[in-house]
C-alpha cells in the first residue's frame, strides 16, 4: 500500500469543491457532526476520500482506475486503500443522507437480477416507486418465498405501504403480498399485485460491476451505494437539488462529508 503525505487543501484535486451546498433546504438538512469525524485517523483528508468514494460509486470505474485518476492529480494512494475507503464510507454517506430522503411513493415495481459472487450466482432484489426512486436493494442467495418475504419486510420498513406492486412473473410475489400474514403489519385489503413481463428495475449497470467482488460481505455495501447515487442524481434527496444535474452528486458528497 503506497501513500504520501496528505495534500494541502490548495491541491488541484480539491480546488472548486464547495463543501457547503447552495440549496437552502440542504443546508438545514445536512449538519456538521458535533462528534468526532469518521475521517479522523486517516492519513488523507476527507476531501480526497470523499472524491475517491464518489468516483467509484458514480462511474463505471475499477479501484485501479480511481487509483490512476488520483495519481494524475498528485495523490499517491493504492487501489487496496481505495477499496477499503469504499467499504468503510459508503454506508456512512448513505446514513448521513437518510433524514434528507424524500418519502417514497405508494406504487412499487419489484424485480431481480443476479450477480456472481465467489463463483456462485446471487440474486439482487430491487424495488423502485413510480417516481423512479430506488427504495431498497438486497442480496440473497436464493430466489424463493423466504427471500421475497424478507426483502419486502426490509422495504416496508420505510414506513410506506404500497397500494399496488408490479412484479415480474416470479410466482412467490403473489403469495407474499396476497396474504396479510405473509407481510407482518402491512398489507391492507386494498393492496393488489400486478404482474408484468420480466424487466430489470432501474439501472443494471451498477449491479453488473459487482461481479468483480469475490465475497458477499465485500459486495454488500455496493448495491445500496449505487442506488444512493442514482437517487441523488434524480433529486430524491433534499440535497443539492438546486444545482445543475452534472454537479449534483459532487455537491451532495461535499455536504455529506461534513456530517460524517
């Protein structure tokens, strides 16, 4: 693992990075943490770590690609360190933005895709609402009743009970949704299930990149991270909503880094 001394804030990589967003709502939503920063103890400053995590989650880059891009800007850090940053800080960014997330809609679209983890096919469940917000993603080794029930339990933890759920042709979903005992404390009599042709919900690009991970514990933070960035870009968080689309993720990560 190769490291150099932490670059100054005057470093070219950090120039123009506004750590305070221009959205009035976002400033009230994202607050600087009064406790010790999660970045404390790391050799590189939060700006460099935040940029590395953002680049990896936003673009179709490998850890070595991010290493090369940072090296072009004078930051000498190995790809293994970047991997550790992504694993460590992706959940931190998602949690820091949790209170800024807009309430999901009540019409859901559910589907699965699959990725290979350590030579074994693993199912990636996803649910989005009618506005395109990714409500939840989850990895499970099987595509059966137990997995579908557990996944809906997670999705329903958002506090929204859907009035309509559109699924693919998997036969387990009607069994989960039609019986009130199948989904604890949720499914009202007005809930109905609509079947559609098999389609992939949302963007499949992020899940395709997960094939490179060899263990499920390494893969676990990545699907929520990709979904998180997708939701920020689509304006489903009250963060950086008044900045141009191509600056939205950058400004949001700059603000959230102050709250971690």
